[in-house]
C-alpha cells in the first residue's frame, strides 16, 4: 500500500470517527435538552391553560380575572393577555388588538383541548362504551367539557341539567331518529338503535352547549409573553431536521476527506520526486536534483539531497581529474626512464654516471609523487599517524631555513627566520617539517631573483611569507585543492605535482588546526598554519605502524 493511500486512509478514519462522535453527541445532547425544555414549556402552558379554563368554567364572564392573569404573568416572566375570539383585549396590560390566528390557545370550558391538559392528567369526557346489556347503546358527546362544568350547582344549573334530555330528543326528532332513554351523570345518553350515533353525538353537543353557555364565560384567546404565536424551535429533531443533520455531517466528512487527500498529496508528491531522484542517482545519474521550494522538513530533506548530489558530482569530477592528473604526472618520468633504458639497451648511449643520475632523478620524482598520493590517501581514510610533541619553533625554523639556504643563494634569494626564542607549539615534528618544507619549497619556486622568503613563528602558529608573484583573488580560495595550478599550462618541471598545499592542509587539519592563505598579485603570498594551543593537544591519529620518512624525502611542488 502506497504512502498516499495510507495517509488518506488514516485521515479518513480519523475524520469519520470525529464526525460520527460529534454528530452523535450533538444529537444526543440536543434531544435531552429539547425534551426537557419541551416538558417544562408544556407543563407551564398546561398550568396556565387549566387555570384559565377553570376560571371560565366557574364564572359567567372574564370580569374580575385580572388578579389571575397577573399571577400567571409572573409565573411566565412575561405578559399574559386574554382576548375575545376577534382579538379584542379582555384582560391584560395592553389595549392593542391581537391576531386571533396567532393565539397560544383557545379558552372554552365547553370544548377543552385535552392535549394541552395532558401534562396535568385532567379528566376527559367518556368515549362510546359500545353496547350494554339489552338493546340500549351508550353515546358520548364529542365535546370535551371541563370537569368543573359538569359539577355546577345551583338552581340554574339544575334546570340546565334537566333540560338536556328533552333538547336532545327534540334535535333527534328533527333528523328522524328516535328519542334517548337516559342521560347519565357524565352527560352521555342511551339510544335503542345501533347506528346513526354520529347524529346523536351532534345533537348531544348542541344541547350541552345550549344548556351550559349561560353559566360559563364566553370563549376567549390567550397570548403569552407578548408573542403573537407559540415560540418555534429553530432546529428540532424531526425527520426533516435529522436528514439535515446527516447531510451536514456528510458535508463535513466530505470536506475533511478532501483536505486529507490534499494533505496526503502535499506530502507524497515531494517524496515521490525525491524517490525518483534517488533512484536516478543510484543508477549513476549525477545530475538528479529535486525542487527546493518548500520550507518544511521535506524542503530541508530536498536541499540536503541536492547538496549531497552536488558533493557527489564534485567528488566524481575530482576523482576523474585526479586520475587524469596522476596519469599525466606519471607519463613523462616513466617515458623518460623507458627511453633512456631502451637507448642504453640498444647501445645508442653509454650507461655512464650522467645517465644514471638522470634516471635516479626521474625515479625520485616518481617516488615523491607516490609518497604524496599515499599521504593524501592516509588522510582521507583517517589513518594518518601522528606523534605530537612540544616543538621549539625558533630552533625548528632555523633548521628548515638552513636546509634551503644553499639552493636559495644559487637562485639569488634570501631565507630569513623571524621567531621569538620562547615560541612553542605541540605537533608531530616529522609531519610539521613536511608541511613547512612544502611551503618553503613552493615559495622559493615562485619568488623571482632578489626576493626573499621569511619563516615567522609564534605560539601555536607558523607563517611562511614570500615576495613572489602572488596569487589572483579568484584562485586564492582554491590554492589548497589537489592538482590545482594557477597556470594550468605550467609544466611539471616548473609547477610540481599540484599536491603540495593539499598535503599541507591535510597535515595541519590532522592536528586539529587550520591552514589559510592571503596574497596580493605582484606583492607576495603568506600561508599561516594555526595549531591548537589549549590544554588538550591532539593525540596521535590511529593508523599504520611507522613514524614516517624524513621531510627531505617529501618536498613537493607548489599546488597553486
């Protein structure tokens, strides 16, 4: 499975779990909150409705209901207004006209809304009980009379109860039906026929309303909290809104998945480019690179890869150049040796002392070149052996200068030493002499007649200065590179192998020091070797046994 698929799958699982959990928690919490709020609201509405219905059932008008309405307003923490069926205010603090269609409830004790009274478990009118023994059938009214209406007392109420039966019979007679046989205490009637009970119920409703209307308050409308309608829930849990919740959750999940895919792409695409470049590099393509535009971890990896690829290309170019230079350096002395040996074999020349000296010179040059390459190889492998010791610089530099004075005088040059007697440093004397000797030989080679070379010493530093031709600024950063020459056309005889300064830098760095050069064209060059001067001095570098050859065997030409 690819990384992009795994990243996308991980993001999808996280998003799915988060969305499902959030949706479930939201729906659950909303369900509980809405249910509790609805229960409280229904109970408050039921109490208000029951109080107003009770007042209407026991009073013939709404006059005197101000105290009750004020108490209900305090319970609702807002105004409560009672109007007639046209919206005209009967009881309340305002005289505005209300829209009857926006009323909270209709107050009619002769037709109670049993749904509003359900939280209070009020009595309801009995329903049709079906047939009873014999041939009588019980028919109940469709009106839901308030229980306080059916318990009215007083002379007028007794007359009203007694007139219900005759009124029902008269209504039934007009519709062609037979009379009732009995009016029960719950205001139901018995009839002898098994059908047409709806007509009987309508006649019973008309008779009940006609009988009790004079004893109850007229129907009215109630408005709560000054609102023209019942407060609606913006987001209930109906089937429609549940679908909306699912659609919203699905939308959130889709957006999250798209973002996960985008995130996976931003990570995987650079990795794919890096992988492709790495495969190309593994197949030998030294030009493989990746874009570096990002500033995050992937960008840093890309930049590191490009630097590594550039370094690899530089090393490969240096290796090829080194092979070319070494083959070039070996070709001339080997050709000379071979030519003279073949000439002596064929009797063209006599093998006299002059010929032997010439062959020995060429052999020594080959030996110096091989030794230089060997030292560089040891340094590259970290196997250059060192034996650090305290060195008195004044004595050391005088010895080096003395070894070059004869050759310098023949060339018309001077070799001087400028070092206080107390100057010291800790280094391997053999390797230090090898490095300084290379620098002095290099300086003498590039200083014209009449010039001078100065060896300066101080605690921890050795400086070799000359008054020679100098090095151009463009070439100065590369003077310590291998086989580097300021003038590429310079011959081996005048330019050396090009390894001298490279060996100097490697020897100094093996001691934990640094080598630096400064120069001005026409004024001369100064090379400074700086060695550590702290309490901890460099230990001998592990390597092959042996203490090295004398420095006089290892002089080499200037690499610049």
